[in-house]
C-alpha cells in the first residue's frame, strides 16, 4: 500500500534527470545513474516496432525488497520481514508525444479486472507475478505485464522502468518533506493519516500514510490513484527546483538512491529524451486514469468474492485516441455527406428509448441510423469506426459535438455509443439528455496539478 508515494518520488528523480541531461554536469549525473541501473530483458520478444514515433514508457512500482534488508530498515518502512511481493501495485504509462508536446501519465488501477494473455481473467497487478512464476523471473514477469497492458490499452510499450520499495524509501529520505493540500480534514486509523484541511508539510512516514489512504475517500482506490498522480507532480516540482538539482551532494545521494531502486529494459536511453524534457515543468505534465465503471464485487473462477475495478472497455479506444491524437487518415479525411452514411446507435447509458431517439434525430439530419440492441455500459459517448470509414466517422462526429472518436476494428460500421457523460445530438430534447455523471467526468479527464491544487 505504501509503494505509491515511493514510486512517485523515485520516478520524479528519474524524470528530473532529463531536464539536466543537456548540461555537462547533467550528462555526468545521468551516466552515474545509468551505471547503477539493472537492465532486464522485459520487452516481449517478437513485438513489431511501433510505427508511431511517440514513446510509451511503462512505470511500475511493487513491494519487492532485498532479502538482506535489516529488521531496523523494515521497521522504519512499517513493513515485515516477509520479502514483500511481486504484485505490481502502481502502474502508469508515460506517453511522450513525438517531437515534443505535453506528456501524459495514464494510471492503470491495480485491481482492474482484465484478460491476462494465456492466463484468463485476473487483477492487473497479478500479471507480473504470474509471468515471474515457474522460473520466469523478472524478465518473464515484465513481459507478461507489458503484453497485458498493450492488450488492454492498445498502446505499444516501448520501454519500462520498475521501482522497488526499499530504494524508494531511500529516495524519499533524500528529497525530504513535501507539501500537500487537502480539500477536507482526514483522520483515518487504517492508514494513520491525520491531517487538517488545507496545506500540510509531510515527512516520509506521513507521506506513506497519505498515499496509503483509501478508507474514507469518495472513490476509494480510484482516489488513491489521484493521490499517486498528485504526489508525482509535487515531487517533480521539488526535484526540479534549484535546491535539489544544483546541489551536487544532494543530487549525488539522489542518484545513488534512485539507481538502487530501478530496473529498465536495456535499450532505454534517457539522454534521447533531452529535447522533449529540456523545458518541462511539473505543471506541464497531464495526469489521467483509464475510464472505469465502478468497483463491484464479483465471483472469481474459484467461487470466491473479489472486489475489482471494472474497466470501461467500450470507452477505452476513444479515451486513448484522445491522448495520442487522431490518426493521419482521419485528420486528412473530408467529412462525408450524411446521406451517404449508414451507421449504428448503441445505448450505453441505460435510459430507455435513448438509442431510438438518437437514431431518429440523426435520421432527420440525413443519416441512415439503426439501433444496435447490444447491451453495454459506458461513461463516454464515442464515435467508433473501422479503418477506411474515416470520412463517414467525421460526418457523425460533426453531428454529435463532444463525442470522442476512435478507430476500432471491432465494429463493422460507424457506431455512435451513448455514454453517461450526457453527450447527444444537439436537436435532442433535454429530457433525453441527462446531466453528465460526475463519476465519469472524474475518471478520465486529464489534469495538470500545480502548487495550489488541493485533492481529496
């Protein structure tokens, strides 16, 4: 539970080096870090190279720690001598646009109920452990986790960074206190968080409690994802300040701590990202979480009740497309005339008769729209289309302002799926367009945290 803040601190240390890499001392600092990293062949063999020049780096934090960690150190971490686990309880994808632009960190909730290739349905945080079992080791674990993330998101993972628990605690000690701001006071005996509303300055142990907390938060584990993002932004601000980066002694200690904590793939070269990060500030990074439908309790394959995060797989392609940008074929297409477009309308909101009403509204605009009775639930109103139907999709998107658009070869024709965000054809009466769901709005809207941001 404590690894969230440690991951944030360690990733901040690694990412901050990109800011320095262009200078002489920064280059030396980077080489010092590079010499101390552990390289693991964790990228799946046989994956085709990504045609998109953008980069996607999987950031992973787990609870493993060295077997020789002393009882005193483990006590300081408030953990035991059980060796931890290899469940990956913090997973984020850092998306870096080609040629610069605003990076986005996409959180993947650890309890997401997903398909793990060759293993069936399970929580996302178990993929690494399953791949590492039976001699697979760190390499097998990372390969299976990456395959799972790629299958879930559709993103090609180019590199990865894996962070350990103990090393991050050492990073936390180097960086020192950090400021946070809460919307309301909290007193949570489960995590030990006891903080007033407003700004507080936390030491390392308080920070661990702060990021551990899920009891008492409006959305439980999902709000804990927000805390991880918030902490990463706060630490980026701190580690890129002159007080840390221009202090050779402190930076050397930071490099040693980060190096002891980090595994990467052999081809990850941080210097190659210098141009993207040269002018980056903490407020320039966007944070978001994949869209989800809730946290139901289900029955697993062994008949046991399991609390999971239900991923909104219907919305996911359009959500990812909104981050990585439109395909060139869509951008260059001219919208077709409505009369030439045959399309389907799916009710993903649950409002009786909504799909029929929307099909009728689209028909009035010239489209040939039929109701697809497929039963789905989704947070996001989307226009999806198979490759080759970009012009038709562009026409439908123009008729439904606010709908997200994505290529999705699982559909046979252009498909409008109505979500709980309330987006509809403008001619529709307000009675069939309920207000957007607050849960949907907060689950996927990108956020840039700054020094004045307060959270739950």
